[in-house]
C-alpha cells in the first residue's frame, strides 16, 4: 500500500490524466475513487488541488470532443456501438435521449455524475446538432464541477480515507477478494438476466421472409415499427402497412397497438 501511495505522489498528475481519459473513453475504470484519493493527497500537501482539477478537465474534454464529432458525423451508429458494449443496452439510446429531452443542453453537466452517461452524452450532443462552441462550454463546465466536487470531498474527508486505506491494508488480499467477488456477482447477475432475455426473444423471432409470407397471405397480423427516432432518420422506410410507434413514446401511442390480433414488432 505504501508503494502505491508513493507512486501516486510521484506520478499523480499523469495517472489522473490517463485514468480520466480512459474513463471517458468508456472503459470500466471509474475515476471517482481516484479523484477522492487525489483530493486526500492534496490535503496532505502532496499534490495541488488546482493541479488535480485542471489535469482531470484536460483528460476529460478532449475525449468528449472526439465522441462529439463521432456522434455528429456517424450518428446513431456510434450510439449503437457504445450501447452494445454496455451491460443493459436495450434501453441505452432511449434513456440517453430521455435525459436530453428532460434537461436539455444542461444534461452534459449532469451526465458527468452518472456512470456510463458521461460517455454517451457527448455523441448524443453531436447527434442532436449542438454547436461545437456550446458543447465545449457546457462539457468543460461539467468536467470542472465534477472534478472539483470529488477532489474537494477527498480533501474534506482525507482522514477518514486514510483510516479506510489502513483498514483495507490490514486485511490485505482478503479485502480485494471480497470486493472482487461482490463486483463479479453483480455483473454476473446482470449478464445472466440479459442472456435470459435475449434467449426469450430468439424463441419468438421471425425471419423477414416469414413476415413477408404472412402479409402476402392475408394473415390477421399487425406490424409495429418501434425503431428509435434516430434509427428511423437514418433509414426512413417502413414495412408496408406498418404502424409507426417510436419506442421512446410508446406510452403515448399504446391505443394504436391492436389487441384483437397477432402483433409483429421490429426495432432495427
């Protein structure tokens, strides 16, 4: 443990920059614990609190700007890739869009405090046509508030953090194993639930030629187009006779979904 603290003291700013950069890239390495530790080291005069905040902002904003341009020029495809690597991608794009709808441009600031959304919000900003100047202003402000808050919390509670570090060091490898087991159990449960859901969908999946034959044969079926608004904008075509009911607004269109016959849903 002493070696780790010494490493952070010697290379703290570089570690913060790289760690935050990778966090904004979307890797599962949350930067909040590091910011708390950096704040604690600043309270002990090993690092400068202003330097910690500045380096964190410099690590976050360039990566956010890259995601912004990818979202602007690659659109929903980028969102689909990001959501595909998340544990719960089924509502990923819809939830990000809902956040933008509720909070508007200020969602870029709020998203910094929501794991996962800090990576999804920049491409969504580009996708929705936000100007690069406004994006940089709001994103920089969000990164500044986020980094300052957790660094200052680390400063305020540095004694408690020191005590916690000592307690964890006493347990040594057992503390790491316990924490790792809890994380593995959590992610394992999420992955199991997702795979179970996917298997249930595969059991009821129809091939395009099967749907075509049903429609041509005059079967009593109704087709509902549930594609997200951004997916529809990329390919604004529908199956003949399909009813357009966007998934993000399904609660306002439930009366359009027939209940007296078979219903075929498609979302891609």
